[in-house]
């Protein structure tokens, strides 16, 4: 409950560009989804969508089955109010409590996984990816890199290299590509990110 209160307060009190992870155009995420998605009917899930603009861009790219997941009802309400689109589904939950009847072609997570710091919870997240991503499906994950920030939004995080992420997901996923990039925050600072794309093979 404490984490939910924390994030509800963040999204209730801060403007959309008042958080460090804000991107007016989430270029890396859009390009990776377009690259690895097979067609516009693919089931795409965006974990920890916040108030971000990824859904807007996916709709512009003609994707027709987009699920947005966030712990914050305030964040989901703002996206729903902004877009009001029949191709969007909304799930309000902590990702570790996620439950669905669906399996997804593309699972996208930019800046949620690094907030999961306990080994038991990390294992649970990986098990969710194993359960809900289709065989042949794609996992796109972006975290703070090994030289990235130690905290975000007042919370401790875990930092990852490409090797770290590959090692965590190796049981059921193969690395398709990985890279580091520098994210410029709205506050004119730089944050180092690691992005990895995995294909579900088992």
C-alpha cells in the first residue's frame, strides 16, 4: 500500500513533464516496438505507463491492441481522458500483482524493473514475463545502467548492464539486442539507461 500511495501522490501533484523520466517522444521505445512487432494487431502491454506518450504514438502507428498497466489510478485516468480510444485497455495494479487471461506479443517496460530491488520480487517479475509473453514474443526492457542514478523519485533502485539483464532472463529468453543511451531529463541532467530486447524462446 505504501508504494501505491507514493506513486498516486507523484502523479497527482506533479505535472506530466515534472518527473525525470518524462519523454515528449519516447523514441527508443517506439522504434523498438515497431522493429520487433509483427503486425498492428499484436497485443502490446506497457508496464508502468505513467502519464507518458507511448500509447499516443502507438495509436498513431496503427496498433490496435494496447494494454496500459500502472499502479496509479491518477496516471491511468489522465491517459484515458487524453486519448479516449477503443484500442486501449487499462489495468490498475502493482506489476507484481498482475493477473490476466491474455498473453502478449510485446511486453514493454521502461523504468519499472529497476524499482524492484528484492531478489524474491525480481524472480516474481521474471516469472510474470515467462507466463504472459507468448513464445516468439518480445520483451523490451529499459533500466538505469550500471553508471546511472542510485535513486529515482526518492526510492532506491537497481542498476543493470546488458550482461546483467541477459543473465537474469536467460532461462526463457534470448537477447536480440542491447544498448546504452543517455536520457536528457526535463531538468537538463543526463541519466544513463540500458535497453535490452529479448525473444521468448521457451
